[in-house]
C-alpha cells in the first residue's frame, strides 16, 4: 500500500478506537448495583468560588460493595459536598455525620436493571454508528485517491482491509456491551 493510504488507514483505525474508548468511559458511569467512585464522576462543588471536581476536594473510598465514603480535605466542605450530590440527582441520598459523607448504594430493582440494559444497548449502537462513520470517511478518502490515480487493485485491498477493521471494532463493541449487560443483570 502507498504511504498516503497507510496514513488514512491509521487515522480511520484511530477514529474507531476512540469510539471504543468513549463507549467504555460512558458504560463505566452506569451503576451495576455496586459502589464505585465513578458514580460521583462529573459532580462539581463550589470550592471558594471555583467549581471543582469532587475528587479534587475529598478522598473517595468504597469500603464494601454497598457504600461510598467521601472524606473532604476540609470539614467546612461537608455541607457543600452534600448539596452538590443531592443536586446531581444520582438517585442516592448522602448521609453527613460531621466527619464524612456516606452514600448507601441500594440494590437495583429488576425494572431498573432492564432500563440500564436498554441504555447500554443504546450506547453500543452509538459506538457502532461512530465506527461506521470512520469506515465511511476512509472510503470517501479512498475514492478521492482513486481519482488521483490509485490503482484499482490497491483500492480493493484497502476496502477489504477497512471492512476487516470495522468488523473487528464492531465485535469489540458487542463484547463490551454483552459483558456490561451480564454485570447489570447479575443480582
């Protein structure tokens, strides 16, 4: 393959890889009935006039599968953190004992598990669309190269290669989605 064609292939593979990474990131925020500090990702608190991520003003631990403990660096932040968690509407109520904030992660109901599985499948479909758009971008670039004089046999080889890359990444999405579904449905 020509050098230009290889550069385009690498960029298409990078686009597909980013879709996988984004899917994994999005699914890490979905609660599967176990406590994880990732549940609090995206919660910002007012720290002396600056909106700051919760993890930067406190220590977040999960001593067991059902509890999250938040220990702020400064005790004056307890109320602010508690209000920020309530405002984030994550479906869990923080308990402030004057030293730490404890969040009890309730077990998921059957109905909620099914809602989460639907959400996981939707995220998977979004990732697949992103992967397919990477393939389309590659094929469009390939057509432009063909007009510039790329031999047809190289074009056919490149089309076959990009289809194999697409199939590989779609299979990865299916595996990630299947694993997350099992995780959610496990009681």
